[in-house]
C-alpha cells in the first residue's frame, strides 16, 4: 500500500515525521503550508519517553517525571499552563523565579546500610561539598585544557584532596562522609542518564542550561501534555503501531498512477506500508540511532553524522515503584535516601551486577499526596545496574527491594511491598535507554552535527529531505522534555522558512 494523502491540498509539500514524542508532536503543531503531514509512531500511544501509567489508586510516571525549570522561558511549562494542566503551586510567581539549580530539596531522611538513620548534619555537610564541587565542574566550558577528561575524574581528584579535612579528621566520620559522597555521585548518574560520571565529558558539562523554577509535576500525569497536543492535530495525522524499518532518501520515488510527481524520500514500515515524502523529520531517540542507523537510512548517513551518533552518550535511568499497605516513613518525609556506609567515590565499585545491582539505587521519592497514590515509593537507579534490573522478574525485584529496605531500616520484620512496577527503558526496542549526555570524546558540536539536516549541500535542488529532532539534538537542553519540544519547533520552523508559509499568530 502506498500511503500519503490527508491534510490540505495534495499539491503541497508532503511531510512525514518518525516518532510521536514531544519532538514529533511539537513539529506537527508548528508546521504550516504543507500539503499533508503524517506522524508514524511505533508504539500504540503518543508521548515517547513521556509515559504515565495507572498504579494502585493513582498515576505514576514511567518516564519524564518533572518539568525542569517551570518558568516562562520553558516551553513545556508554557504549553502545560496554556492547556490548564498544572496545579496552583506551579503558577506561583516565586516558584517560577526560584534558582533551585534543578531538583528542589525535599524533606528527607537518610538511611545507612547499618540500619540506622544518618545524622542530617553529616549528610548535608557532604552534600554541600558535592554541590560546590559539581558547580565548579561546570566552569571549564570553553577552557583549552580542562583539568580532567571526565566529570567523574575531576570530582574524585577534588574529593581526594579534601579527605584530610572530612569529618574533622576523625576516621569514622570521614568514611561516612565519603559514603554520602558516593551516593551523591550515583544521584548525578541518574540526572545525567549515565552509568558513571567517568563517561561524562568535563569541558562541555557547563554548556547545559538549567532554567529557573522549582521542578513541578503534572497532577493529571505528564501524558496529559502529549494527549492535548495530539487532540489538537487533525484526525488521522498520527498513525500508531507504525514502526519504521528504513528511510530511503536521495531517491526518485513515484506513486502508482501518478507519474507526474516524484518524491526524494520513501519511508518503509515494518508492516510493509510505504509513505512517500518531500521531507521527513526523524525524532527517534539517540539510543535507537546508535543501534540501528546503519540499516535505518539508505544510503547510510554521512560519516560526520554517524561519528556524532557514536560519540555522544546515551544511558539508562529507571524507576522502581513499590506500594505498601502502610507507610514505614513519617508523613513529612518525601525523600528516603540510601547510603552504603562502606562505599567511597575513591574506590572502584564492584563489577558483580548480580550480587550488588541494588547498591546503585540512590533512594526513593514518596509519591504525593498519599490520598491520591496510596503509599507508594519511587526508587531511581541508573546505568548498567539499572539495565541488569530490567532482566529480572517482578518477584526478584520485589524480593531484593524488601531485603534492602529491611537492612536500611534495621527492621527484619518490615512488611514486603504489596506490589511493584518498574520502567525498562533499555529493553524498549525503539528507545534503548533514557536520555543523552555529552560523553568523553564528544562535545556540543556533535549535538549540532546530529541536528543538521540532509542533504548537506545547501544548493541541493531537493533540500531538507531529512531533518533531525529530539532531546539529543538540543545543544543546551539535551535530556529534557523542553529540549525535545524546542527541537521539534525548530525543525518545523526550518520547513516553514522553506515553504515561506505565513504562520498564524502563535498561541504562546
């Protein structure tokens, strides 16, 4: 079957987008003056790595959790406000201006592996040191000779220099502060979506931009955003369960019965359907491109772009949701942190995933409010340990989590969770992980190369055959939903300029 059709006059430019995440939906939202538009989505739903699921009595976010930096400069915040999807807290002026540097501090309790609650003073002392060092790691952007290739190596060197002063020189206190610093590094792995901060390049680390505002969530679920974007598009724009197998470009493709017109791009789906287009916006995750770009594009991508795909980092950050009959934590506690007291950032972590995968878990966020969610904890875990967790059964994960929580609380009779739900982003065949980071050996230039449309020759008579969007194509907002949305708008604008279509007055 030859697809196509749909949308305004058939003589206009024909556009297809691969992927109906925020980048694909954002592009569709802003595209003007095309003859027809099709979004081809491999899954049965829109949203991509935004994915809200029911769990117990409430909703949980399998993917994106917060709006990072909910303030007027954040397009996701503006769009969510426009659709009326946020609670009253998020709308407050002072919340939008707060410089939280990302995650707001939640009222927390820190459990040590010896089964005790750790002194808040010890924890905050170590955390303050880590925050100071992390901030200093952002100052080498643009420097000719950064002091280390990776953020991890830089932080370790700086921590090692300060060991004598840690815990006022007392050995036990010193070890405890090192253990807390090890947890801080694991949390940073979750934030950066990497297995180890040794994989994250130091020099470009400061190029990432954090927007002001206290991170907030969607009361009705993050998926309410892509759902609203989807319902604003003409019926039939998005085709679900339409996995793409190959994108053939630089071609000369014709539809049966229409010899007058040829198209430079043919999109072939796994189910055999084909779609011809003048322009295709590719919004698939970098993890998918890393695995499939060689056979996904015919002819293959230029070497520069293939190199950028290889060099940039893409890792896994997963969540484990646990439901309890009754809470073992205090009502005011919103974050339960985990510290393995024998660990140190200065020592190599054990490579035995099977025996120790759970030690990469940084802690649990208490889902609020319990009246809506029940008593649910959301654990975060990144890297290879997170990918190993995906291979285990629910029963194995639940059993391990029960043992871990009994160890941490010092209560061998702590009731097991009633149910478990977890994300498996690495196993998701069209995603292959969570989000991108700038890895050692790459730089922000690779992000720009990834975002560059093809063919490369600006004088090509058939320009912009392939355009690229998605969080990994945004140089300063990579790894975020707002980076994804902006990248979709950017590519739509690129086509709008080509079509010279006078767009309607923007809603935002």
